[in-house]
């Protein structure tokens, strides 16, 4: 009770203590915002990988046929919900006068893809329509349809970094020419010849995922049509990769082991592959595929937080100075308390407790400020653009259209605990000085 | 005089001052190290971009290009402020390695250059692996100089399997396919194959340090690129002209002169075949041309500075508290000073000089510590990498060499000045309070 009374009294009399609240709050807010933005970016990066290629990816060293049988066997596993095949290529897309773009071509099965990842929601025209997505061109049955990333067709506005969706949707129904190529084997043993292949297709829909690179460079065609272009001399289906969605709650390691078992069995019996090719097949989660980059991002975050953390140590010095000043100016109070029977430990605990209070209250204010700034970071960025004409966040640089704005509570808790400890450390020496006060000397009448 | 004496005295005698010095020194040290590294990286990046394009760039983003460039090059060659000019073809192509896994091809950007000219305008020669000394041989494969060679961006070369020396890479053959475009931007050779394809043989690798160029660009001989893109007839076209000014010519002034020259050139050519393409051509300096790449890194530098500014507010608080304490203890001294005739302004000046001394001392200590740390930063990183596998920037991901460690005088001066201003800002209110102290009240018997 006495401690509380003294704390409130020091707060009332020594308004300078509020500076220590402000310093702790500022440091905590800055660290929480930095940690949250970085963690949000990393999470968005990992999430975008999963949304792009599923939970698990099977990537053999070369394309393989009979993928529907493999998918069927996979979907019999309890840990696998759905799987879909993909075929890759690269090409040049001719959009109009002088307008040629280098693109990555994905041959997909859109209906299956929509079940493995949320593919339908990225299609501008079909996302609001019932049923599964398809390559059908409205009013032009029999035409080869394709999906084109919005960034292939248009650039985002220089100032707002936003696409004009209405203008982009007008491009559906347009016919475009894709040039790709393949090496045609002439005779056995003879070196193949590179042959150009052109595909005319109609834009059936526009893709907007919010991930700059995939919107900028990807087009999607029916997997069978792409197979006919790339491998015209082959019969049957071909795929380069299988993308898998795991069942809810599935154990990832167990699922990977099961999938590898099914693959080894399929590759040896159905494809007749040797053990080298089978072992060379990469089967990993989307997160594992991004792990090197993610580790690098986390390292950068750690270094930045360390730098700001070191600078924020000056808050410890501030608390030390303020508490030292309080102890020096309140020596008579301390002497009277000790003369009434309070022990040195008790006196020290008053100031250490007060320091902890400064840490707790300062952290609470800092957490609140950090939360508000993080949650409204996109609004803040917009206001900076309007007031200063400075566009800080650009999707072409930072990958995503919007700044991830989720608070990382795990980091926030860690930062708050560190802030409280730092405040206690700052109050430690003044507390010891206060504890060593000798009432006889302080209260002597001279 | 007494102000300086008292300021020094307070600095040396009041131990609490050491905390203020420590706090400011710590901030100055961190800011000096971080800003030196950031500034070094930004400057390195800008320099790489400058080396990539020369001083001035004339051209159009359209893949159609513009005609009559040879005449304008002759005019520029005759100017006394122009050092060299290099015409550039830029377009997109599909490349395929013959004899490799069927169906594997890749979309790349092609850059058609005349290596001799290009080496004089840009730092292209210095980026080559084998023909640094004689850039004119860039497109001559070592095993057969008569073949049409290509130079691969370093990262693209790695993806194509070009590793190690000539022995392993020498037989790399690429089929390069382009869309030939007419001057109106439509596809040439309509009704036929729609594309032009030619075979090129590996001759060299270029490591410019720019991720985009090294990752997705191949360099071809200018005439071959012109043929592939259909820009050789009926009137020859090019995409860009890169210009290097002579030493001593300022870039902005040089670009203005070139801009005026170009305006007159366009006027003279109006009415001629394909002259409408000249209207889409712009003249810009290298910074404007590369602003899409440079602006983001400059913006990050500004953001970092602003964030350090926010954290530096705590330092202001510390100075404030320290001065508040000192003035609280020295109220009698101030009373004595004022009673013997020292003015309010003089008292205020005393504490401001005290704050200035703290700022100055801390800046020197922080900058010296930062300079020492930066001298050894690469060795420290090397040691950490050797023993703990820790590298500040993974060199397999980032196109960075050594960490920049040269503290610029400008950066140091700005940091020192900021530290002094922070100290003065923190000391302002307490100094004003000290100046307003009434000697009658402070020297009253009950107070003494």
C-alpha cells in the first residue's frame, strides 16, 4: 500500500517521469511495428507460395506421362485432399502493335486447380460466377482460351500503384499470339532441332493474385493444348509437376513420407524409371521450397531489430537518470521511511517496482500505438502519398499490392517483456543507492 | 570566457553528464555504421546503373525503335562534348539450347550492341569474364572467332549451365527467336513463321552486378539483333543510343545540349519515311532513365533515416533530464552568477555551450568508434561466417561484394551536426529555466 502511495506521489510531483513512459512507449511501438511488418511480409510470402503451388509439390527431374493415375493414387491417401498437374513452358506473347512480352506459360486443369488452391478467387471475370472455372471463351465455343496475368496486359498506375481493373476486363475475348518452342527429335540418336511453335488463343479471363511477379509474367493454358504444342510427337498426357493440397490437420512429415512412397511405387511400376530418376524427384512443401529466402528475410529482420534495440537502450539510461534524480531529491523521504522500520530491501523494492511500473505502462502505451499504426499502415502510406507525393510501397518492388498489416503478437510479447526488464535494470542502481541511504546522516540537523 | 570555463567544468565534474555522453555516443555510433553501409550500397548500386547505360540515353520504350540513328550518331561524334556513342537494340527473345532436354526454352531480353563502341560508353568491358582487355572480341568465341557469339548475363549463364572455364562452356549453342516487327509495330512476315531464329555460340559472360541484367539478358552483335528484330529494312532502326560525355562535362548540361540537337534533328527529318517514329523518342540522363530501379533504394535510405530520427527522440529526452538535474543542483551557483551581474542570455549561453560540448564530444567518440568498426566490418563478417555460418547478406541471394565501409565526410558531418542539434534541443528548455532563475529566491537563507 505504501509503495502504491509513493509511486503515485512521485508521478504527481515528478512530472519528468512521464518522459520515461514516452521513451519506453516510443521504443516499444517502433520495435513492434518493425517486427510486425517484417513478420507479416514473411507470412504473406509463404502464404503466396502455398496459394500458388499448393501445400506439397512433386517435381520430377523430367516430365512424365500417366499423371491422372498418379493423382488418383495420391487422392486415396488420407493425408491428401486434392492434387492437380502442371506443365511449364516459356514464350513470347504478342499483344498488339510493338507489344511483345516474355511470359511463363503454365498448362493447368482449372477446375482441379480451384480445389487445390483458391484459384477461382484470382480470376476477375469468373470469381463471382457459379460453378468451376474453365477456359471456355464466352460466345466462342471451340476456341482455345487462356488466362493472362493482369500485369502482362497493363501496368499499375504510377501514383497509386493500382491496376485499372475495368480496362483490364475489357481485354477478355481478345485474340493474342503466343510463340514458344520445342526441340523435335528427328531420328533416333540424331540431335533434335529447335522448332518454333505459335499458339493463337483467346483471353478467357484475367488473373489478379496481388503477387506482382505472377501477375506480371504468367499466362495459363489448358494443359492438354500446351502438351500438344510442346511435345507434338508424343501421345498421352504429360505433366512436369504435381501440386497437392493436404487434408485439414494432416501431419506434414507423415504426409510427405506417404507421398514419396506412392511416387516411388508409381514411377517404378507405371513409368519404368530407374532408381536414380526416382530419387532425384523433389517432394517438398511450398514452405520448404522458400526456406532459403525466408531465412534471409528473418535474418534481416533480426539485424534490424537488434540495431533499433541497441539504440532503444538509451531508454534504460533515461530511466536511470530520472530515478537517480528522484532518489537524490527524495533522500529525506527515504530516510524517514527507513527510520520507521522499513528495511533496505523494502526501500529498494519501491524503486524497482516503480521501474517495473514504468516499463509496464510504457509498454502498454507503446503496444497500443504499435497496434494502431500496424493495422492502419496502408492508410498511413496512402496519406503520405497524398500529402508528400511519395509512394513508399510499390508492388513491383515489394511483391505485394498491399502492405501486410497483422500484428505479430509473439514478437510483441517478447518486446514488452524486454522493455519491462530494461526499465527494471534502469531503476536498479538508483534503487541500490536508495537502499544504502543512512537515515542518521540524512536527517541530521545542521 | 567564464561560460566556456564553467561548461568544461560541468562536463568534467558532473558524473551524470557521462550518461548523456554515453547515450549520444551510442546513437551516433549505430547511425554512423548503418548509414555508411546503406549509403555505400546505394552509391554502389547507382554506380552500377551509371556504368550500365553511360551518361545520356536517347530512345523509345517501344520495340519498334526509331530510324535515321546513323545520321544522328555522326552528328554526335562531331560534338566536342561527346566522348562516345553506342546504338542499342533491345527486344525480347526465346532462347533454346540445342541438344538439351526437349522443350526447354526461356524468355529473355536481348541487347544488340557494337562491343567496341559500347565499351567506350559503358563499363561493359569490365563486366566480361574473358575479354576484359579487348572488348571488341566479346562476340568472338575462342574456339572459332568466325561464328556469331553471344554474351550471357552471369546468372542466366549459370541457369544455362555455363560454369567453370571455356572448356566446359565453349560448346554452348543457343537458338534465339524473335518477333520481327514492322515500323508500324505489326508482325513482319505475316502468314509465314512470324518469328526469326538464328543460332549463336557462347563467347563470354557479363557480370554487371545488376540483378535484372545478369539474370535475364543476353548480348548479341548489333547487326544480328537488328536482323532478328526486323529493324534492318527498309530504313534501319535502333531502340536506344547510349552516350558518354567527355570528362569535365556535367551530365545535366550535356543532356540539355543533346536534347536541343535532337529537337533540330527531328525538325530536319520531318516528312521523311518513318519520321513519325522520331516523335516518340526521349532524351534523358542516366538517373531519370534508371529511376524505376534507383528510386526504391533511395526511398529506403530516407525511411531508415526517419526511423533513426524517431529513435533519436529518446536521446533528446536524456539530455533534457540530465540538464534538468544539473540545473536543479546548480541553482545556487546560477544565483551567485546572476547576482554578480551575469545576464540571462549569458546563463542560457553557458548551458547551450555545455550541450554543444556534449554533442561534440559524443560525435567524435561515436564517429571514431564507428570508423574503427567499419574498418574491420568485413573481417568481422568473415570471422562470423567461418565460425557460425552467419553472413549479414547471403551472397548467393544478394548481388553484393564486400560490405561498404568507407565513411563519407558528408555522412559524418550530417550525423555530427544532428547529434549537436539533438543535444541543443534537449538542453533548450532547462537552459531557459536556468536563465529565468531569480537570485533572490535561490540565495535565500532557507534555501542555502
